[in-house]
């Protein structure tokens, strides 16, 4: 079995509660790709156990600070803990959808499981979770309080390249009819688990969509970067006058229209395929005004180097969106870039408001739905910001 011994800096970092050990903080030792190994301080004292990566800058992800080696009961306990947290959130049901296991945030590094009804979609992003895949799936089946129809693997996130892992998308067990249809309270929608983004759907925005819909009654709504249009469909269900959904992806557009039809709001919801950067400017130049604008772009800063460009992007985009909001209307502006902190994001929106010459009030700053927990000692698990703003 491999093991690693940390530098003094690495030890201090870990004792502050952080869970990721960077390669520079390892003084000696090595291990097999994905191996579960003991971590020691510079004097050989135990600091816990972690999953080793032979490729990533994050050399070890700590699983436990205990000296005892994690055994089957330990891993079953981690899976059980994640499941019972979703049960307490009232999100666990064989009809609905939730993020059942949120990787590092649930103490299961690199391992995500989204549940769409009775279909589990698992995504592994590091060598450790790849090595443990079959074992973790066995525990999942044992611990879930209901039977699954199928398990799909969607291990194709670009971060796998940093771990030198191949992309894998396959049906692992059982069968189901595609596309899946999921029922949330008051909304049903389809999920394409093979071709859709992430595991097929953006579960992290579930609660923000419901909150945004509360501001939709009697208003014209623009859902920019709409994906499957669920901010828009929720708004239409809540009494919006009309909803325009915009995204550059054609398959998303087809799902928007089918989702609108499934929920009986086809007459209110339309889809336009366009690049939102140009589309928002065109709408502003045409003098269009909306009572609710939703802005949910992809991450602009995927790493620290991209931060500067991201600032320009967020300021520019929010400026265009603010131009489109009628006085007293709402802008819901999201950023899923972990590398842009909440206070910076709000600062970018403030710059946009100044450039637009409008007074803008931050009514609420929200995060991801609670099934995407933020582990306090791992800031990387806090990535989504969703600002609810009144524009005068
Ligand atoms: C974070 S997702 C939006 C999620 C969505 N709001 C929801 O609630 O499910 C970002 C979306 O932006 C789209 N997109 C990315 N760049 C774009 C661009 N320049 N113009 C239009 N759409 C874009 C992607 O196709 C993707 O659907």
C-alpha cells in the first residue's frame, strides 16, 4: 500500500480543516492511481486517509482525519448520511429528482449521483471514485429505501482530463424509457441523461426557479441562457403574461417547447435560438422591456487565470440585461463560477448598474438548492450565486 508524508505547510493546511492536498505539499511517498492511502505529518504521525491521484495537482483528497482505515461500514455510513439528509429535505422520492450524493461535499470525493425518479445517474471525476465505482454503486443500491429501474454512468466532465481518465457514458444496469420525465411539485419536465448537460439537468437551480416565479405574475419574462427553459416554464405557470426563452443550443430549444406543452403553457412560452451576448443587445436596441429577466450563463471563470475576462463578461452581460428591465422589475442574475466570489459578483453587477445609469437593489443573494451542500471547510463546494435584484 502507498502512503504520503506531508511538508510542514501541508500539515498546517490540513489541520485548518481543508480536505485537498496539493502535490507541492507532499514531502515524500507515492501510491497507485486512485488508491486509498494513509496521510502522515512530517514526523510520520497519522493525519488521516485519502484518495490518491497520480495525475492531478490535487494529489490527495482527504476522506477522514481518523487514523483507522475506512472500511465497508465507513463507506456505507457516508452513503447513508447523504441519503438521510435528502430524506430530511423531503427531496427523496421515486418520482422526483435530487442530487443524492454531491461528491466532496458529502464526504465522497469525486462521486456525484443524481436521482431522476428511479433512475440514478452517477458521475465520477477523479481516479479514486473511478477505482471505487462498482463498490459505491453496490452501497447505493443497498442503502436506498426504494428500488432503482436503472443506473447510468455519465463520467464525461472535462475535469476528468486533469486526472488522465477516459470519458465514459453507459447504461450500467436495468432499463428505462428515454427521455425521462420528472415530476417536481407543480412542474414536470424531461431529462436527457445521455446527451443533456451535466447529468442531464441543472438541479442546483430548482429552488431559485420557484423563487423567481414568485416575481412573474402579470409580467413579460425573458429567460436568457435558458437550457430546458424551466425558469421560463415556472414563470408561465405562475401567471406571467408571456415568456421568451433564449439559448444557443437547438436540442435545448426542442426540450423547452416540449416542457411548455407538458405543463400546459405552450401559448405563453416561445423559444429563440441565439447567442445571448448579441441577442440581449439587439433586444435593448429594439427598446424591448421585461418585468422579469433571468440571466444564467455558463461559468465564465473556470480557473483563476480567467477571472479578469470573467469580470468583463459579467459586467457587460448584466449591463445589457439591466437595460431590458422595466422600472420596478426584477433581474435574476446567476454565476456558477467558483472562482468568482459572491462579493465580487455583486460588485460586477454594481458596475453594470452604474454603466446602465439605473438604481439597482439587491433583494436576495441565494445559492444552490440544499441538496448541493456547501462543506464549510471546502470553499470549492460553494459555487453558485443567484442575485435577485430590483431595477428602478
Ligand atoms: C447554466 S446553463 C442554464 C441553466 C438553466 N437556466 C436552467 O435553469 O436549467 C447555461 C446555458 O447557456 C447556454 N449557452 C452558453 N453560451 C451561450 C451563449 N453565448 N448564448 C446562448 N446560450 C448560451 C448553454 O447551452 C446552457 O444551456
